[in-house]
C-alpha cells in the first residue's frame, strides 16, 4: 500500500487551511506515521469482528418526553456574531449577484 | 497550615473538627498558587471570587449543621476540557478560547452535590492531544519536581497541580494514558476508570470510544472518594454503564488497613517487560515485584500478544474519532471565528488559525484513515485488531486478578526532548491498550530514579468494573 498522503485533498476534506510550508511538513510527518500504522497489515484478522466501543452497550433507550432545554440567550452568549437579536450571524452562503 | 501532600480524607476531618474553615483552606491553596504557579504554570485561569464564595457558603452550611457531606468545602481543580458552568472551557485551544460553559459536566455537578468546590482551569495539551503539555496553545506547564522536565500529558496541569500542592485533587481525562502518564511523571496517583463508569457529559470529546474522566490525587482512598462521587449511570451519556457504582473509598480504606496483598494474583505481561525500559524503570519494577511478594501477593507471568500493535491501532481509532468530533469546531456557533469571504472559507480560516500543529496532524490522519479507499485497510482493520487486543486482556484476567506493568518506559523527559511526533506517540505504549480494551487502571508512585531523582510509577490494571479490587490493592501497596 502506498504511504503517500495527498495532503491537499485530505486537508480539503477536513476544511483545514494550511500554508504551503505547513502542508509540506505535515506531508512528511504523516508519511512516517502512515508507514508505521501500515504494519497492521501483517495481522491475521480473518473472521474477527470489529470493536467500535469497549462498553458493548446496544440500544440504549429513554422515554420520549419533551423537556425544556437551555434558554436561547445562554446558548447564543458564545456565538461570534448575533443579528436581529437572537440569530447567529454567518458569512454569505451563496455568492452575491454581482459576483 | 501545611498542605504538603494533603489528602481529602485528612482535610475533611480537620474541617469537621473545626481546625480550619473551608475559606481558610482555599486561601491557603491560593497562597501556594500565588507563590509558585508563575513558575509551574499549572493553571490557565482561576476564578478566585467564585471559589472563595463557594467556600464561605460551605462554612455557613457546616456552622448550621447542614453540611452537604464529609467533603463540603474541599477544593478540587479541573482540567480545561471539562465544563464548569459560567467558567471558560478552552481545551487549551485558541479556537475555543472565548467559550464559556453554559452547564456543568455531570462529574462536576456530582462533585458540587457533595460540597466539593471545583475551581480553576488546568493546562493541558490542546484538545488532550499530547504527552507532555507542550501542545497547549497558551503556556508551558513545568514538572514541579524538576522544572527542566515536562509534567506529562495531556493532563499535565492536573498532575503538576497535585505535585505542587495547589489542590488536594484534580479531575483529568484519559484517552490513551492522559491521566496515568502525567501522574507517573509527577509522582501522584491517577486513575482511568472502566469505560462507561464515569459520564462523559460535559467532557469535550476527543475520541469518544476511549475518553474517560478520572481523578489525580495523593492516595488511593482519595481516588476512591472522587470515584464514589462521580461514577454511575447518567441519562446524558448513553455509554455510561447501568451497573451499581460506589464503595471505592471503602475498598481503599480496607486495603490501607490490612496492608496485605495475600490472595491476590498479579500478572506480569511479558511484552511490557521485554526491552525498551530504562534502567531506572526496570529497577523500580523489580523492587515493586519484590514488595508485592513480601506483602503476600502472588506473581504470575501472562501474555498480551498483540501489544506491539496497540500504538498503531490507537493512532488510527483515536484520530478517526477526533477528526469527526472536531468537525463541529467551525467558528460559526461558538469559538473564535476568522472573518472570510463566504461560509466555506470561514471554516477553512477559522480551523486553520484556531488549531495548533498537533491537532491539525491528528485531524488529517483521522480524515485520511476514514477516507474513501483507505477505510477498510486502516480504520476497519484497526477495529478488528482492537478486538484482538481486548481478547488478550480477557484471557490474561482469567489467570490473575490484576496486571502489573510500568506506566512509562522512562521518567519525565526534558522539554523539546521528543520533537518527533511518532517518537512521542510510541512513549504511550504501556497506557493506550487499556483505553482500547476499556478496562480500568491506576498509576501509583513506586520508587525514585537515583540518577534524576524523578519518580517512577507502577500501573495496576483490573478487569472491567474492577475498580474496588484495584484500589484495595493500590492502597495496601502504598501503605
């Protein structure tokens, strides 16, 4: 298996802005780590079920009861920007008509 | 008031007997912090007014015969990835720097119910990713026993806080050794509970199938006291176990009273002793084995054959989960936002500027192992090997009550000594398998390295929900 990471592609998937210098450094570092983790290829895992969770609990249910949650102003207190009193301000999502 | 290595149980007796008040106690700890934390750097922030107000309230309750319990008025410091209502919770990250917790983590709420005073924001590796506290975005934490050395990580602030007598106990979190390793480096006690024993509600998620909150403190009884308070089922965390919790402090008291390990079988996993140990750690482990035998314990050799794959499995699973968990930090609803032209650019810029190098490294690795074409080869395969690692432990626990291992291959290292990330990952070899299997473990001081005068710890691991036997043995050993 190739241990070459396409760092630009992966950074795009993760929505991570990297400088060219950072990207090159990370490419090398992660290349070494991937080489190391590739050693798992030698383990015989035929017929072994995967473990997603150590607790092994399944189907944990609760009563479907309506409960009040945090007050709006408490949750909005951490928002970087607010508009119209109680809405989170976000940057433009769709390009403007001039663009 | 001498607070050196003070325990919760001793302090609570003094509060009860009126030797000092909670306010006096808190002021004394604050005095220690004022004297030395500019040098150590355990805390990112302390809300003194809140702490002292809580102490005064505890004193009034006690005067009126309405104390919330034996521990009403005892301060306990909190790692910066655990929510305390009204306090900031940044995970030592620039991205979360401005965020204030709207609620208490369940562990914090349960401590408050007993009258404990959760206070301070303890430094850590950013998002709990690291083994030395060097990845904090804000400050360096030094090892109080030798300030040229790291305190360990990621709960380095928590361990340094106990070693420097800034608090009798602290909460940390352990995803791959982040409680046990700094406890070992700073010569204090640290427990990673069984997965699901303590609610993760209000703990900022790093790797959800591995994370557990646990105590750092000065002895096994205190670890038991805190576990008694914070363990149990929580409707806010569907992975908490329904099994009855409690009796941990009693188990430790029993161990301390008897001082005997008779009837207990300790398994030595041969893979943990086959080379790679520094002379200092190897010597203390030999002494530990001799002491256990002298106290009546039986030693047997066992095998955990898949140990050599644990680091690789961990760095696939933990980073995969982290890449998903940290996807929510986008600068939109909370946290630091970098203004950019359009929504998607705002994500890129906010995350690019907000996360430090190690966090970026792990997000990228996690994204890579989950990406199309690599999922089966890395993530799914790692989950299968995780099953084999868990089975190793189940088999070993058929032959013994507890496993005895080192916590780290060497004593606390110096700053910048491990500059290579892979080398840093490999130093977690003795702690991470336990997070993969979900069993519980404790790091206890076991000796001193003559050359460096730094502490060396031993690790006891127990089967799932085996906290009682683990604490009883730890208390007997430490007596």
